[in-house]
């Protein structure tokens, strides 16, 4: 194999799934090919990512803008460059280039994304589309995190399918693993005797939180002491919905550390994820790895992540989510079965596997230089 230095390039995805992918891939690559990768990113990325704490400065380079990011990237004289988020790819005229595509939301959810980026709106969304097209057409290899993402890519952007590789995200099985439920609840200060439903993610429209809130409202008619924990921040729209459903005090919002999040999966009786669009869905992998039963939507890449490890249904089926939450909470045999199946399913995903398959892509590109 021809060896060479690979520069991994990340912008500022804060504590998003893209950040977790960027960091975990880098860490796994360092473990298997320590001398040949360097990570560059904006400083706010590092400051917002406590899981990067404890690394020596040599592991990453902090810089202050996209312009300086580009300049510093070139200073390292890498043999190949890997941009970890396709939305950034058109701004870097680098060769040879590998780009990871997590999803095609600027295309598949155009109106939704334009609305969420209201400060720049439609023009900004078109700009993201243009950047992605330019970067992906010019890339030597494209990594898609799921078959669903690959299908979206080939539908919206005219790239050669031969240069596309599917490499799934991983999950940290040392962090996300089965633990004693009562011990986890005591650690987090949660009630020991209440059924707990967990959801992790933002409240952007694709996460479909209104369906979750309405289904939970139906559930508490039969299980009044149930509580819903949301990891994220509530929007005014969701606050109003919670009030209109009479669910104040039954829905709790938390912002846990990664370590506390891992215990939160253990503390919960069921993980509910009604999202209708995901590139893959890291919380699904984390929940399954933790042995938490999963109920999720059946669209985009979610079935690819969950497989037979959980219950899948139409993401807008409010009654269906309410029914299956009730079934899982009231049927111990079903909970155990889903926990075991989900855990087995999660073993198909690891950051070591992700890094190994990514390294093969690097080898392909370097052999062609």
C-alpha cells in the first residue's frame, strides 16, 4: 500500500452527530494508523466538544476561520484530504479529495432547511447545494453513511456511482453499553419507580417531536405516572404543544454530558425516535448498544440502522407510537426481547470498523496519486 499523510477537515458542527463522527473517526484512525492523520477544525468545535479534552495538542490544530482552515490545511502538505461534512466541500480546491456525505437535507428538505436558516434563507440553502455539488463532483471518493444517503446523492447530484462508498457510523461500545437500570437512575437522580420514555435530538421539523408529544399525551391516559425525557432544548412551539396537551411536569428536558447520556439510555424503559429523515441516526445505535428498546419511524435510513432490532412504524402514526409505547412499558417479555435484539444489532456498528473501511478508501486514493 502506498502510505501518505491524510488531513481530516472539520468545520464547526458543535455537539452534533457530525461532530461525533468526526471525532470518533479521527480517534479510531489514530489507533490503527497513528502517524498518518492530522485533524484540523475551528477552535469553537474543540471548545464545544468536551470529549476532545485530554488529547495532546499534536492530535489536532485549532484555527480561527474557514479561510485559515484552508490555509493551514495546505501547510501540512498532505497526500490526500478528507472533508468530514459535504456542505463544506465546495469551498476547498484540494486534490486528491475524499468527502463524507451524511445526508442530502439541503436537497430533500429544501423548504424546511431554507426556513430553519431564516437569517439567510433560500439564498443560503442554494449556496449549500452549490457547494455540495461542486465538492462532490470534484472529489476522488465519496463516503456515504448509509445506502439511503447514497440513493439521495445519486438522485440529486450527477456523480459517478463507482467512486461512492458506503461506510456506516459506529458506536462507542465502551461508553454505550448495558448497565443496571436502578443504578443508572440513582446516578442521574431520576425516579426509581416511574416508567421513562427517552428521546434524543433537536426539535427541527424532521425530528417530528409533535408526533412524540401527542403520542405521549395518549399514553399517560393509561399510564399516568409515565415521564418523557427529551435530550435537547424546547422550542416555543413545542412548549405550547406541551401546555395544550396538559403535560407540564411530565416532560423533562436535559442537557447531559456524554457520560451521563450513556447512563440515561440505561435508565430509560424505551427509546422513541419518530424522525422522518436521518442520514443514519446515531442515537438509535447508542440506544440499542445500551440495551434500551427502540421504537422508531420507518423512513429514510432509519430501517438501515435499526434492522430487526426495534419496532418500526410510520413516523406520523400518533396512535401507533402510543400503542407500542404502552406495549413495551407493560410487557416485560417484549422489553427483554427488544433489548436483546437491539443490542445484537448494534454490534454491527463500531468506530473501529468505520475507521478500517475509511482507511481502505484512503489506500485506494493514494494508490492512484
